[in-house]
């Protein structure tokens, strides 16, 4: 009898050991707050300027227009050493262009009219394997689909909702490892008490680390806090990204093994969330109304890049042209990208999209940033500035001679001056 009791005790100890191992097998990445730069940002006290004063260089890159390559607009842009990789949701295609703008190939997601499930919402680039992957969501079986940089389909990986980690906004940090971000998950139907805003996932199957833990009991009213998308933006190389938490004004640098809070932005009171906004029940059911009625409120921070001494970021403000700002860390100069005027440096071509919702920068490679302009905007600018007799380079001259306002969009590659 005593022997049976001993075996039962041992069995229980083994079960506890296994449970404990499962609980701690996932590493929690700590946040390094030892070297934070605090910036006081007042959007109303930002400066403008001319392209000549602010741009070190500005190069327009027309994207080749053929029957095969014609598309509408750039919904997502990723930049590799060799290619511009572009998502156009109108044609539901991912297109690849060489860095000089010449068309390379495309990946078609299929007809959206025939099946809405075909829509490519976004894609991710694996620079280590030179692959493009996107998620196909279907009621009959979801999956990840992989292509190479020549548009050849490589494989499909099924996604199991019951056991596979869900990846919402993710970036590769290795050949088989990704970072994935989430907004606050307030589901209380299971026994999990702690969740995380960032997951580290291997092979799309194994969650091996996490960061930014939060307690469900404390954050049960946090749903609806708006994250920036994409949450991760280039911080200078393939394995480091800037990240912003939902409804906060801090910028973190995330790497495969460490996370550091790099910047803390302090905004004027009328631009900022009130204390307790993220967790208080009082804001839970009226969060959208609060954002819409408080004019000037910055409801999310995103599109963060660091180019030399220039920190670039976007302040999202409801029903307004979002404010794209450039802060020089040496001089303290704050420049509004939307207030930079075109001049001889840019051949009097547009520097800011003439849409109601100014998107600003689409991508960054750690040295330069990219924005886009429709050919309608480009040809209109040429017509409006004929009297200035701009000196077009060979690329723009050929674009205007051979193209039309129905041609593909044009990229603008910008390098900012260091001493602003």
C-alpha cells in the first residue's frame, strides 16, 4: 500500500515537473530601459523647408509599364538588395521590379470577384531564403503560400487554428524565425492569465519566446486600442526592427535576443491620451468616439525609421492628414514632411502625395526612404511647371517622352541631409 502511495506521489511530481517545464519553456524577453532618449514633440511647432534644404538626394524611379506589369497603386512595398516588391490589391498581385524600375515578374492571387478569399491582404519577405510568403484565409482550410523571387510557387504550409500560433503582423529575423505582434487580447474564455504583445515563432509552428507580458485581469478592457500597422519597421538591418505598442508614444528596438526602449515621445496634453486610457473601463465602449471627438489626439504612433541622426515617425490623427515628422537628434529640429516644398532639386515634381490621406513613406532600407506618386500626379506637375523649365535627368525625360498619365506609379527615393 505504501509502495503504491509512493508511486502516486512520484507520478504527481512528474506531472508538475512537465507542467512547469511547459510553462517556462517559452522564454520571456526582458525590456532594456537603461538608455532611453526622451523627445518633446509639438507637431504645431514643426518647420517646413525646400527639397534643396532637406534632401541630400531625391531620385524618381518610374516602374515599367507593360501589359503584364500594369497595376493601380502600391498598398505595400518591401525593398530587397535587388528588387522592389509591391502589393496591389486592385489587381490582387504581388509584383517584382528591379531597382532601376524594370519589370521582373508577378504573383497573381487569383480573381477576387470569383472568390473574396483570394484577396492578398499583405505579404512578408524572407531575405535569408529569398522567399515571399502570404497567408490565404479560407473556411475550408487556411495556409501559408511560398514563392521565390522569380514568381515560382514553392510550397504550401497548412495552418491549424487549434494548435499553430497565429501570426498577424510578422517579420523574419532568421531563415526560420519570425517576430509577430498582436494588439491586446482580452478573451477570458480560457484559463490563460498572462498574454504577450510580441511572439517569437519558429517554422510557423513553435512559439519559443515572447515579450511585453500583460495580465488579462488588468487589461480586460484594453480591446480596441489601435496598433500601428505595420507594427515593425526597419531599424537598419535584417534582424532589428522598431516597434510601437498600441496607444503609447514609445519606440522600441526589437532584435532576435533583446528588446530596448530607444525613445520616449512626450506630446502636448491635447495630443495625448489621458491617464488610464488603455485599461480603464470608462473608455472601453466609447474608445472610437473619444478618438473622433478629441481633435488633434494622436491615437497611434508608427512608421518609425532612424536614418543617421534623423528619426522619422508618423502621428496618426483622426480625420486629418497624418503628420509625418523628421526629428534631427543633434539639432533638435522638427520638420513636417508635408511642408517640404518641391524645387529644382526635385525638378518641381511632387514630394507629397496629393491625396486627402497622406501616407508619407512606404518603406525604408536603413539608408533611404521611399514614397510613391501616381503618373497622373507626375504628368500634372510637369504641365503646371513648364514655365520653370526644369532640367529633367535622362530617366525622367524618357518617362515623360514614352509614357502617359496612365502609366504605373513612380517611386521617389529620398536621402535626408545629416545636418538639419
